[in-house]
C-alpha cells in the first residue's frame, strides 16, 4: 500500500516514520519549504521534530499534486485546515486516514464529515489514540485505535502500519474515534489550568473523571459506541494529554491557570493547541444536542478572558448530583 502523508508537523512526520518501517517509500507533503528541504537534504524535520533521525525512504514535497496515485493518505493537517487542504489534493477514491483531532468551526462537523463533503468517493478511516509524536518517531511503544467501517480496508491498513512498537486496535466506530480525540483536547486545557492554579492532584483526577463523563455524554449523543470512548482514542488519549506538559493543550491550560491570557500564550506558538479552536465549537455543538458539558463551558470562559478564580468557583458551586452520565 503506497502511503502519502498530508502535514509536515511533528505528528505527520512521526506517522511518516511509522509508515516507512522496513524502508517502504513514503511521500510527505509539508506547507513549509524549510521542512521539505530539511527532510530531503538531512533526513530530519528540524522545525517540528528536531534531533529525530528519519528514515531515508521518506521523501517530502511542497506540491499536493504529487500525492496523486497514493493508495492511502494520512491526513494530519490541523482540523480547521482539512477542508482547504483536501480541496487542493487529488483524492478521488483514495483511502483517507484522518489523524487530525477537532471539530470544524462554523459547520460543527467532525473531520470525517468534512472529508466526506470534499471527497465523497473516498473511503474513510480514523487513526487516534494516546500518542506523543516524539515518542512515536523514536520507536517507543504506542497503541492506537484504527477505525474504519470497511473491514477489508481496516485490516489492510493495519497490516501496513502496525509494527513491534506501533500496535493498532481495530474498530468500526469512526465517529467515536473522532469524538474522543476532539473532546480530550478541550479537557486537557482544563487539566492544565488545574496544574497552573495549584489546585492539586485530587482536583485533576476528579476533573479527568468528570470530563470523561462529558466526553461520553456528547459521544453517545452523536452516535458513538461506549466501548470506543473507554478505549485508546477516548479515555487513553484523555489520560495522556491531561497529565503532561508535552501536551500542547495542557501547556496552554497551564499558562491560563497561572493568569496569562490565551492571546499571549498562543501568539508565538509554532504548533497548534487544537483544543483552543475546538472549545467554542464543541460548546455550541453540545448546546445544540442538549448535552451538559460544564468543564467545556469553563474552558471557553477562560479562553475568553474570565478570571481563573471566578471560573473555578462557578464550577465548584454547581448543585450536587448523583454520579451518573
């Protein structure tokens, strides 16, 4: 299976490294000319994944037309740019493996729904799970959900990507795999706030548990399977991103908890904290679905400049209730 990768950031580069296992050729598209030059000339991504030697079978291009003829495309562009990038890509009936995590602003569509609008003839898969790019690229053990409704394509793709250190677990629940990845980014911001505000480990654990309840409520309302949300692409990814400063979303929340503004924190970032863009869209989608998501509401308030102490007080003063979804 000939693999192309759309997106030359850290995660796209790490997935190219996975796909190049056994010296199989991989073509990676990057928007940044310096990334293309770095990969082709020095077999590394100096801008987004420094000090990680890349397989010599990875080649980079700045021209989306070069991806024509691929059998599968790993779509790793930020969620808010997927529509534009796919509109310029010769997709046809190529398998699209969605690796971006988020919900499109304005339309409130999941990335898979966006992809279906742009490329209606392309079969879809979702690859999602607890994955820090630098660990994946370095060959450290990783497990992910690989969701695709077509069992034959799912098996073929799994055989192509899985390896001794990259374990894939199959699923037919594309929606559930997408929702876990999108919602956990917002919840990771909240956990970063807990750390930045010095609220303690008890508070973080409680927030993860109640945040997971929010994820489950929203996922079920959108047609997700409960077992997907308790798996790698849901709970697994949530635990990882809510507990480490290696998470861009957690780091953003950390700064918010310390009293810094969202505008200041995001001004000089090379990489995207996707949760900041997903949060307002998720809030509106949850309201439309009649799903109560107080942690998501709190994250939005903080991103909009509300004082940390006031937002925390509002959360803690909510009426007591039974522990149910």
